[in-house]
């Protein structure tokens, strides 16, 4: 009887160690997949008055996530950070072509084409008027 009890306790302990190890690895991998997104800058343009910068970039978050092309606007003194979602004025799932043109100090034209699902499209941002073609 005592031998069976030891085997049972050993088996339960081994099962607990395996479960904790699996849980730790799975949680770490999932957390990394959700937070490790890359941002590749495609184009940048500074407004004529030098006050603002518009950046088109591609965001990829792993093999199972679709690419998203994003245009962000920010003050020129602020460094680019693809994680600042409050600066995103255009987001399109897929990889369409994007062209950025300042038509005045507070006017921006964004041309995009080649398909994709539109996720966000702002027409103003901090006194900047944005038009699309």
C-alpha cells in the first residue's frame, strides 16, 4: 500500500511540474506574440512650416497577423513611435501603395490604392485637414 501511495504522489507531482512548465511557456509565447509588432517606415514628409511630420509605415505582428499600412501625424519635435495610436490618421489592412503630399502648412493629401480593408480614415488631426485620393 505504501509503495502505491509513493507512486501516486510522484505521478501527481510530475504532472504538476509538467503543467506549470507548459503554462509558463505558452503564456510567455502568447504575450510575446501580442506585444512584438514591428513598424517599418515607408515614407516620411515634413510640412512646409516644419511643424509636423507625416509618416507612412507598415506594421506586422507575426506570421498569423495581417500586415497593416498606417499613416501617422505628429509634431516634428516628437520622435516616431508606431505604438502611438492617437497619431494614426489612416490604417488599411493589407499592403496598398501610399503617397503623402503636404499641400499647405495645415493641409495634407494622402493617396492610396491597391486594395485592402479600411480600418481608420480621419479627415482632421490637430488643425490639419486631410484629403484622400
